[in-house]
């Protein structure tokens, strides 16, 4: 199964990608997670990506295309993969088409999780994630029993540096300008579907599974 999960920041791509990856036994390839890991580790890629990420802009296409090209060549991607946060520009989509064609592969499903802008701002500015197990929380919609502590594993909850209102608004603007056109790139391919990201998370998940079969 080779799936692209699209959607604006805060639509729930990451959460859904994680669940789908777990139940279908394929890896979740999140360029955001990979870039944050590179920044944290202080690698060359991380150093080149840091400023763009902090401002809510996009990291250059050559960096993310390189990361994905390396990653899909790894053994665990043999059964398929879920792309979460990539492609984010038409140029990235074109590069992905080329790297898949080279390997005789193709994308099976492109699913866009749609959501409205104001809801996204409040979702993102209230969210936190367990540093240990990755479970997501929200200050209003999904409070942990003890503030700052994960219900599941007791790990510390962390907030992303780019989840402040100013940066979020910039990320949303970038999404509308640069990532929304990627939808048109796939819309004519026959594999494109949209799900309503304003529905409860479990409902979104059920709808995704219905599409994936
Ligand atoms: P979100 O979808 O909530 O904005 P991500 O974790 O997917 O969060 O991405 C965080 C940041 O990482 C983006 O704002 C951007 O700077 C960078 N990034 C992630 N994926 C890409 C990509 N495919 N192309 C360019 N930049 C990216
Ligand atoms: Zn946890």
C-alpha cells in the first residue's frame, strides 16, 4: 500500500498516518518528523532546514526530495508506505512521480483531509505531544489527566516550537499558496479522495479505512 495523506497543518494527517501505519503494517514517512529529528541532531540537513521551519515556511524541495528518495529505498518500505507531509509543492510531486517510475512503483491512494482555517489555528495552538510515545493531546479537546503528563505512558508532553499563532498563520498561507495546487496534480489521477477532517478523529479514521479497504 502506497498512500499519500494530504491536508493543511492541523488537519490530523500525522495522527491518522500513525494509526493507519500501525494497522496496515507499513511505515509512516513524515518529512516534518524527519526534519525535526535532523534539526535536533544538528546534521547538515537540519542546519539548512531550521530557519524555514521556525518561520513556518517550506524547506527547499531538494532537501525534502533527497530525504524521501533515500527513505523509500529502505527495506521496510518494500510493502508500501504512508507519505505524511510530502509532497508539499507541485515540484515535489513531479519529483516523486519520477522516483517511483524509476523503481516501477506507483501511488495507490491520495487522500486529502480537509478542514477550515480558523479551526486549524485553535487546534494547532492548543496541541502537545508525548515525547516518549508520540500520543497527541489538546488543551481543550483532549486534556491529559495530569497537566504535562501522558495518560498512556507517563512521558512528558512537549509543544512544537512552530505551533504558535503567528507561525501557524504563515504555515496556513503557505499551504494555500504552494500545497493546495498539489491536489490538482493528483485529482485527475483517479486515486484522489477527500475526507472531512472536521469530523471526530475516530470517524475520520473509519472513513480512511473504508477507502483503503
Ligand atoms: P504541519 O503539517 O503541522 O505543518 P509538519 O510536521 O508536516 O507539520 O511540518 C513542519 C515543517 O517542516 C513545515 O512547516 C516545513 O517547514 C517543514 N516541512 C515538512 N515537510 C515539508 C515538505 N515536504 N517540503 C518543505 N518543507 C517541509
Ligand atoms: Zn506517552
